[in-house]
């Protein structure tokens, strides 16, 4: 974040972190260091998805994004592979019946990841509306911590 300068000026400058950035950093560090992680990846062709999105947006009450469709697909995939929808509890692994996905939102104070609860039960229009709502609240600093 700092700029390199010459002469007697410092080679950098520090910007103090606010409380939100401190909490975000603390929770990310805690999550990464205390919860077992694994990664699932895939490659897909989205030609048919884009065509479907264009047809849906002709009749939808809100604009459906590719992101909305990926979130819906991820929530359904998590139900098909229950190990991806589970939490390490120490003495057991807890498998959830519904899927609560986190959605990354860039805010002026840092990256936040509010939860979209029961994503697997939502239609594409509801996913779109809910994401716009939680993203707006995240950017306005109105999410509960």
C-alpha cells in the first residue's frame, strides 16, 4: 500500500487497521488454522448456461447473473456430495441437511463473506435478490458480526 520514495523519506507508510479489518483478519486466520480444509475443483463449459440465462432473463422479475447460477449449482452439488457440506466438530463430523453458502463481497473496509442461508431451497430470482441485499448491507457496514 505504501509508495517507494527517495531521499530522507521512508520507503513505506503504515495505514492503521480499523476494528472490522482486525476482526476479518482474525477470523480468516482462525478458520484456516483450526478447521480442516480441502478443495474441490472442476472445469465446465458455460455455453448452455449462458443460453439458458438469456432465456430466463427474458421472463425473470430480476436480472439473473452467472454468479447466481453458479451459486445455485454449487448448493445442489453440495447436497449430492454431502462431505462438502459438513463441519468438523472435533469428536464428530456434522452433516447438514441444507446448504448455507458464503458469498464474497468486496467492501471499502475489506473482503467480507456473509452467509446466504438455505441456498439449496432458493430459486434463482431469490438467490439474486438475497445476494444484492446482503452485498449492499455488507458494503454499508450493516451486517451483524
